[in-house]
């Protein structure tokens, strides 16, 4: 080059004294009048302090930078490398050497390194600037591209939502078929079930989960209830049959009782007073024993029954023992299970005073202590009594008793009517003989 045709960039490089810079210059190759990005730097002579060999120029750097820009994934956006005054060094679009128009807000960049983002005229500008290098890297992205990406993202989200909704619906259908439908069937069965109605087993009982166990348990419970209802029905039938049998069996005692009354009056008319009295006592025994089918009678009636039995026994065996009655008036109308005194009096006669002639004595007393009726049957018999054995008998400690069926029957009936706190007890009198107190309401 001659002094006359040296370009401006040559003189600038010389003035920079070895410092390089990027500069847009006219292309030195074809096509003519085209611009290229070049690196310009003066090359000094190391042997001379102020000597200069020449100027180094590297052109077409925009191609290298554009190749680097191509690695950036920025659809529908543009990238610019400019100097501090917005002259374009390289870009993904045309316009090297031209001035990049930036929003007015971009003029407020500080004289240091940093970045800013600006939304302007349908674009988003992201500017990374370096005052030290006197360069700017500008990203210009159209808003519609972001909106398009947002729309695509929205479509993807909608697609995912639809797929998710389908999965939820499928899960709901499965849940409904596998859980709710059997529960509905079970609920309908429970609402429509009537005790005694035949149970149609469900196929859902074959499930191995908790619902299958629940369904099986409900149907088993219904079957057990049906069996219970059937057993109760059979029991009621047998109970009615038993009541009918009892009623039929009562016909003969009534007939016998009426016949005995007729014999009693006939004997009285014929002058057989003793026979008439025995027949009268026997008729009274049968009448009170029948009691019109009642299980509970008044103590007054039970005492009459006991007195009739004693009279019969005395006349039958010509026994001469004495009987004393100490009955409080307030207990006579209270109720008691029928025929509980006669077996006890029978024991007192047979095992106590039967062979004692005029020395035999039986005392029958009844009174109330602390709202409890206590009836005592005392005899002055002299035979030895095993009270422990009787206690075991009365308290069911003997599985197969060899004696005492009568008093055991009385004990059971009293407890059934009034509770386990009541019953019979045997004890020895303070002087002699035996005492058989009954405790009842």
C-alpha cells in the first residue's frame, strides 16, 4: 500500500500501538463494496522500540461467529453482536455494518458489564453488554413465537389433561365395578333382607380382599339368623304342642277332682266321716296342685295344700305327731312356687318324726325379715343327717345324685323364679332336730 491508498482501519491500528479491535471494513475480495467483520492489529518490531512491521487483518470473522450463533436454540429469534454504538458485527440476519435499532430503554446501559431485558414493539430484547470490550450481545425474540410456544405448551398440557382424565375415568370405572357395585348389591340385600327369607349367595364372596370377607360375613350372619329364626319357630311349635298336651292332661285331674267331691258328699251322707275327710283332703291336694295351670300361688294356698297333705298322712298311717303353725299374716297373700312345702314336710315326717309317736313335732313358720320371706320347717327328729352332702346336692356339686330329687327340684325352681340369691338351706337346730329354711320373695 502507498501512503495515498491506506484505508482508515490501517491508520487506526497504527494509532492503537499493538492493541487489537474488531471493526467492520470493506471486503478486500469479491464481491466488491461488501462489508466484513475483521480483527485489526498493528504488528510491532520487537528489535526496535518504536518500529512497526505492519498491520494484521483477519477478515470474515462474522462467518465464525454466525457458526457459533447456529448452536444456540432460539426458534424464530435473532442474535446480534454489536459494538457499544450498536453497529452490527455479526448476526443471524443480514445487516453487517448497519446500526441495530434498539428501544430507548437500551440507551440507559451503565458503563460496566451487565444485562437487561426489554419488551418493545412485539419483541423481547435481551441485551448482554460489556463496557470493557465495548460490545453488546443482543437477543431479539418475537412475542408471537413465545405465544406460539405457549400455545403449543397449552396444547400439550391439554393433551396430558385429557389423558389423565381418561385414566381417572378408567380408574373410577374400575373402582365402581370392583368396589361400589358389590357394595350397592350388599346394601340392597341388607335393606331387603327379612329374617327367615332364603339367602341367595353372591358371586362376590369369592373375592380375596377385605370386601369379600365383609360380604361373606354378612351372608353368613343372615344364614345364622335364618337358622335361629327356624329354631325359634320350631321351639314355638313344640311349646304350643306341650301346652296343648298339658291342657289335655288337665282334663283327667279335673274329672278326678269332681269325682272325689262327689264321693266326699256321698261318704258324708252315709256316715263315713273319716273317709269323707280323707277324700276331701285328697281333693284339696289335687285342686291346689292343679292351680288352673299357674306356677305361682299364694302362700295361703300352699299352706292349705301342706295341711291337706299332713292330714292325709296322719290318717293314712295313723301317725300322732304334732304340727304347729306360726304364720305371719303379712306373708299369706304373697306368692310362692307351688308344691314346695309338701316335699319338705314329707322329708320331716319320713326321716324325722314318723316313728316318734306323740313325741314327734313339726313346726312350720313364715315371716319377713328385711323384705325377704323366710319359711322354716323344723322337726325334732333324732336321726343323724349329713348336712355337707345335702349342701353339695343343693348347689349342683353332685352330677348324678342318688337321693334328694325332690329338694333339688325345689331349689332349682326357686332360683329360676327369684334368682341365685334365694333357695333352700339345711341346718341343725340349737337344741335338736333339723331346720329347713326357705328364702324367697
